């Protein structure tokens, strides 16, 4: 594989995949756990390009789907409690609109 083709592949994975650092944040696991999973043949599919590991989004989503188990009512209740309320969403939209207006005003000055 030439250096140019490696760079092209890296560019694709940067757009359509996760680095180990990004995936560890998404999954709530540290990078050492991902390393153990790779060595033991567990975890989401990965590709090694040079010294970096890349995880295609489609593979990660398939792995998550395959490893998702139905939770009991307590788990569902906790998850639902983490979802933003309509009031919170409205507040965030107002804040976003105010920031946009300030930015537009600043650009016009």
C-alpha cells in the first residue's frame, strides 16, 4: 500500500469512522479497554492504518445493535429521565438564537 493510498483511507475513516480516542468517549470506556478488546477479538470491528486504529461507523453501529439487550423497567426509566424535556429544548433553541443574533450583530459592526 502506497503512502497516498494510506492517506486516502485515513481521510475516509476520519469522515466515516472513529479513532480509538473518539470511540472510547462514545462508549464510555477507556482506550485501554478497546486495546484489550482488539487483542481478544471482542468489541467493534477495526482497521489499523499505520500506527492508528480506526473504527468504521457502520461496524460500530452493527456491533452496538448486536450487543444491545432489552433493559428492565428500571433501566428504561433511568434512560427516559436523561432525555431533555420540551422546556429544556426550547431554552437551548432560545440560547442558540440569541448567540446567532449577537454574532450577526458583531459581524455587522
